[in-house]
């Protein structure tokens, strides 16, 4: 099974322009993510989907593979699909370029369901909310799943709502790493945007609204992404602590 990881790298972030090239412990963030993806034993190849020549040059400088994509894509998934058109891969892993602390085991946990069940066409990850997480924080996307691990809904609001505070229902944080079978990736990007997707500004709801299942695996990995420049200091402190 040929499994390829694609990392969309967009330089035009409104909150952090030039984010993929931000230095973390002396190394560009995109390189940290690339090396974590390459360390996953299931991944045969890693490609950065770039929209800027500066990213292209940086990736080539550390020996990585890069593909220049159109600057007109609205989402990272569209950028990944453009790269996938030139690949013979069976499975495509869409890895966010702003999670330099990503662990290879988490990638493997997201991929394995597609290797074990041919009926699964798309998968992602969840992890339990921590006590210091604010369930009302709209930047923390929550997910509810059924007994077989299929997503019921993704929301920026707390789901489920524990009306009875003694309820055993746990809240889970969604991790924005997606695994697609190649054919479904192309199908997904041709689906029209949906009402709930627009309301929540969550692209994955498009699949659910069109009747497609998303398998959600639980992981112990807890994401610490880089959204704004001040997040760099936090990530560096974690990296230094980890050695």
C-alpha cells in the first residue's frame, strides 16, 4: 500500500504571515513537521504543497520534496488534492503544517483504520479534553462519535452537552489530521460546500452533510499548534523539555 503524506504550507496566514518558515529551535517549522511525518513507518513519501518560492527553496535546502501549487486554493485539502493528481498513492495523509510537535505514532493511528477496513474512505483523530481546556473555546474543535468510532458531528461548541453533570460522557478535541483514500479525496474536493460547514467554518462537516462517514481514532497525542508568533516560545519550551 503506497501511503503519501502531504503538508500544505501557506505563507499568507492572516494571524502569522510567513508561518511555515518561522524558526523553532533554529529550524524552520515546516522542517519539524516534515521530519515527524517522515519518521512514521507507514509513510512512504512526504511532500510539501507550497504556494510560495521561499517555502520551495527552504524545503529543497533541507533535502525535502516539494510541489508548487496554485495560490488560488481556498483550503489546504484543495492544495493536497492538486498534489495527489500527480501521485500513484493509494492513501493520502493531509498533515497540518503548523504542528511541529506532531508524533509519528499519531499519524499511524489515523492511517491504520483504512488498512484494516476497506470500507473506510476518510479518517481523522480525537483526544480527550484536558481539565484546563475551556469547552466553550471556539478555537478548540470538539467531536462526538458513535460506538464504532464514526463521527456524529464536529463543532466549535461543547458536544455533547452534559445536562446531568454526573454524566460519564467525555468531551473530545478534534485533531485536524486527515487520511483519505485517493479517489475519495478527489470526490470530496468536488462536493459543494454545505450549510453546517459554512456555519461552523469546519471543512470536515461537508463529508458528513453529504452522507459520507469519517472514522475517528482516539490518540494520546495532544496538539500544541502554532497559530500566532507567541506560540513559538511555548513550543520551544516543550521541545527543550523533551530533549
